[in-house]
C-alpha cells in the first residue's frame, strides 16, 4: 500500500534525506515535495537558484528510496514582501515571471505543479488583498495552460473561503479537482466546493473526514527547519497516523487507498 505525505518540505540547512528516511522507516512511500522560500529574494535569478535547491533536495529524497512529486512556485507571502520595495505593478510582474519559470519546469517534466500559490493568511490592506487575488487568478490561468496541478496557501478554509477560491478557479478555467487546499481543516471538508482538501495528519482530522466519507489527502507540512525540529508535524506522522487509523477501524482499506493512491494520482499524476 502506498502512503503519501501530501505536503512535505526539505531545507538545505535541515535534516534533508535523514528526515525522508524517518518517513520511509515509519511506513511512508511517497512525498509531495513543496518548494519553500529559503530566504527573501528580489531578483528572478535568486528565485531560480532556490527552486534548483528544491530539485536537488528531491533527488536526494529519491536516492534514499522515496517516490517524489515536486511542486514549486513563488510563495504568496513573497508578493507582500516585494511590495516593501517595489510598486504593485513591478512586484506583480516579477512574481508572475517566477510563475512563468515554474510553468516552464512543468513543461520540461521537472515538476508536476505549482505551489504554494495563493494569498496571505493574515490581514492586509484592501488594495493588497485585491492585488493578491488578481495575481492568484493570473497564476492559475498560466498553470492551466501547462496542465499543472496547484497547491494553495491561503487563510483558513471556511465554506465561504472555499467558495471564493472555487470562484477564482472557475474564472481562470482551472480544474478544481487538481486544486489542493493545503492545511485544510474540518471547515474546508464540510463544503470544499469542488477543491481537493489536504488535512494535517491528526486522528481528530482523519476521524472527522472519514465519518463524512469525504475525499481528502493527508499532510504533515513538515518544515525541516533546524530551529524548529518537528514543525509543523514530524516526518513520521502521516504513516504512523494512517496505520493507527486502519488498526482502530477509523478508516477502511478503501478509504486509505483513496487518501494515499487514488486521489494523489488524480491530482499529481506521477511520482518518480
């Protein structure tokens, strides 16, 4: 049986392949490796270098036995940081240049999708919020052109938020069944509006979604941060919680297959 962690980070200053080994030794098999900013960048070349680091980390994960699907994009908070030193037009143009670079990587089969795209998970000025949504729409439009999956980083996924994200996806003609609400909670499961929900791997979350027979994936959002070991959840969490949920009858074999094989395969299509 495959066991897939749907949102896993590695850091060049972190445990890297040692964390992947922990995941594998606990029973895991596949990772969605999500690019994260390794520092503030204000030039496209600097962003490209950071993505190349993620691709190198993915290779190390594969070398120790994991099957990996990589998603990469400029983080939505990066847009906010760019506004500190650039005009809204310049910041959004630079951000979208970075998006274009990632869509090229999809076409070159180096990554399977874009992530984390989205918008700030904290309060910002109305004009900034409007800009973030405009950039998200344009990013989804460009991801659609290359048939990429997308992982979203946004505010808490209430039914209202999920409906709003679904509306943006529809305007961009982006397929919602390949649009993942990362760090989804129970409220995102209640009415996902066609989006795919990824839950942090707690028995509470698994139980809540399982009894509603909802489609969902599981993640740790492991950060591999040397200053915060184990944040957000440790690398062993998804396999351990999955196996426990099966043993305790919280989920069925069919549900486990949907969580870890059927749904990730539909969203990401290929793990290598």
